[in-house]
C-alpha cells in the first residue's frame, strides 16, 4: 500500500499515542516511522535511537535519551512543512546534511 498525504495524519496519530513499553511496540512504531520518512528531514538521524532499541539479541530498554528523541520527533512532525511545485526556469538549490549515520538532502527554490 502506497503512503499518500491523506494517510499521514492517521499514521502519525498511531505513532504518537504512547511511548513503547515492549520491543514489539517499539518495532511497530519504527515501522510507522519508516513509512513517514519521506516527510521527515534527517530521518536517519532522528530514528537511530529507535532502531537501537529494537536490536535483536538485546533486552528491550527505553532510556531517557530515547524518550527525548521521541519527544523531539513528535514536535517536528507537528510543525507544518511548506511544499510547493517548482516553477520552470527558477534556480533550485540542493542542501546536504551528512552525519556519521545518515545522509539527507533537500531541494529548495527561493
């Protein structure tokens, strides 16, 4: 099933209803977040704590730094992003954000 803009609200609402308390809940939340990555800037960096939490062979834990990342992600998703169709002939700029764990890019027009 393709994720369109009409599904984003419901996906977000299911994701932020509660913090995960078990590894299964964390896996479920991580899958939902993966579906939202096309709408999240620097999604790789923001989701890294969640992937660490669901690592196999490790007992589930949800430390305060994961909770902080989770709260920051909820605030980011709640702030509206501006999307516009590019106009032919306008100059576009490409911005890159690189970290140890992810690479993100955005194409903008002034």
